[in-house]
C-alpha cells in the first residue's frame, strides 16, 4: 500500500517561506498595478470620446494619448480581467479624477456619460418637429438649439438666406451624442444634405445658393403634398407648369405651414392670411422651404416630370388625380370632397 506524502516533505520550511514571499510580492505588485490610482499626466477634467464600433485596443490608445494611463498593455489586461473588452459603450466621458486600471475600466462600463443615440428624422419634418425630437432624446437643449437656428451669424456661416434652416436639415438616421452642441447637429445634417444632392445640381449651385434654395422650397411643397414617391415627379411638374405660366401655386401645405396647432383642413379665413407663404394669395414660390424634404422630393423638384397638367386632387385611396383643365379638376375634386365630408360626418356621429 502506497504511503501518504505530507506537504512538509515536499518543501522545506525555507523553500515554503520563499514561495509564499514570491507569491505575496507578485500579488502586491498586481494589486498596486491594477488597483492603485494612476496619476493623470495632464490637468483634469479630461474629455474623451468613444465612437460606435471602436475596439478596446483603440480605446486604450485614446486613454494613453490623453495621459490617463501609463500602460496600454495593463489597461487591456484589466479589460480582460473584467470581461470588458467587448462591452464598453460608445459615448463622451468626462474623467474628473485619477483612476486605477480596473477603476477606469469599470467607469467606462457603468459610469455616467453622454451616450450615443440613434435618431431618425422623417422626410418632411419641420424644424419645429426636429427640435422637439432632439430635445426629447436629450441630444440638444431646445432653447440653445432654437437660439442657434435664429442667429444671423449661424445663417451666414452656412450661407443660408434670411428664411433660415428650414429645408436644410436633411432627414435620415443619425447617431448623435447626448448633450451635443447645436453646431454639431447642424453640421451633420447639412453635410448629409450636400452628400445626398444630385451631382448635376451640385455643379449648378453657386455661392448664393439661389438655385438650391428654389429646389428645396419646391421640394418641401411636393413633400407636403404626398408621401407617395411615385407621384412626386408629376406633382412637381404641376407646380413648374403653374410657375411657367404665372399662375398662383395655391398649395395647401404652404398654408398649413402658417398654422401652429397642427394639421387641419384648409378652408375659410386661413386662405386670406396675409403672408408670403400663403400661395393662395401671393404668386411664385414662398420665401423658403416649409419643411425638410427627403431626397425623393428633392430629385422631383430638380427634375420634374414634363406634362400638361395644371391641377391635381386627392382621391379616396391616398393617391392623386391629375387634370390639364379646370373642368376636369372640378370633377375630381368633387368626388374627393364628397368622400371627405361623409367621413367627417361619420366621425362626428361616432364622437357623439
């Protein structure tokens, strides 16, 4: 039978003390290295930005370049120890104190930061609606954003006309940081606008941006008339035909733009409103866009369909019926208004 060997027979007392001493020394070094605060090599606070999709090696490099850590390798080791290498969230962080490697890693995992949010701006959204959405998502302060948009210096910086930013804040999906500056938001949206414009339009845009302004203004009216992209070219053609012969645009969306209480049927005194945006009263395009049109409406305004239509009226299926003369237009319009009046009556009866 095999005899049991005691641990005392494996190591002498001196060897055991040596091993324990080495272990304690290594443990002390590890504790000191990963738990002791690293002194920042620059004045605090330090702001760092971690972008979406940034890997842990790049994050370590950013921290090292900002003198928040003395060793990129130790930071990566700390990340592996905490299982954080794939979990750090994008955001803007403000480092206000000296952190250990593990403490800094935990801060990037759970600390407060201005996080990245996905914001979707729909085609045809007005500046008012965009402002409300950005404020709701904590992207930008509403008052600061409105002040920036109203500023003459802001308009001048982006070579915009007096009517301002309406029409130039391009719809689409954006990744914005919380508590961004107004300039950051506007830069992103206007940059995306110019990237989305047709090359042939870009080549014709001069420093005054007059052509672009006209295109965006017409596009915003087209956007206000329909969300059916298949109809936009034809509707744009109707308005171009009216402009060509000196006929009033009589576009309902331009009158809707004058309302502050939301959409409602255009009729009565609103049609008499004395405003250059009232295309029932004034000839030509309004002073500027009435919303921020998408690329389909912009393309339609820049390259409208060529036809002889001067009128169009909604049908009962969300499409439009087009007419070259007023007699046919009246027939089309009567059908729609008969259906609309019947629907409103049913809604009132249901409400009562």
